């Protein structure tokens, strides 16, 4: 996937601001143009991850031309950030985790009390911390 980003030019005093028009609420900044683009990639990945955690749809990227004429972006620079589509993959993968026995015992007790499997309990904790909401 390739998301267009709008970059507000910076200078020696001001950061380069970045907005992702296709992902409302997704923005970032950087001290240089290159840093702003790299920070945008991270912001997009985190934003999409949060949408998925909340069960929200991920808006598809639109072409740059769909946004260029918008008045709020006059004078801004446009770039495109490639996002690995694998980050949208919810396919289950088996992993090996090493934990101290006392931690594993605590984890198993908590999972049992919650009526969940160990894996399900860990996954739910990871998704809920921090909890996000869908942006409409």
C-alpha cells in the first residue's frame, strides 16, 4: 500500500509537519524532510494498527491527485509512503516465548481467572494497552 502524505515545509526553527489525508487523525513531524517522511511511515503503521485493534476499517489510500487541490494543502510538498501489507495480516502464528516460571504461573492464573487461554489472554492484553477508539 502506498499512502500519500502532505508535508508542510519546515526550516531551521520549525519542524516539517506531515498529514496523512486518507487517515484522519494521523500526523507526524520531523526536523528534516527525510526524517518527516520516515516519521510518517511510523505514524501510519501505528495508526493502522490501532484501527485494526479497535475493529475499524482501514481506509484505502487514494491517489495524490485526490488531495492536491484541497485548500489546506496549498504550498505543501507531496510524497508517498509505502506500507507493508503484511501488517494487516491477522493470520495466527506460533511463537516460542521464554518467561521465568513465576511469571508464567502468574500469567496462567490470570488467564484462567479471565476464562481465557494463555495465548488469548496475552493477545487481549496487547490489544487493549493502550485502548484506542475508531475515529469517524
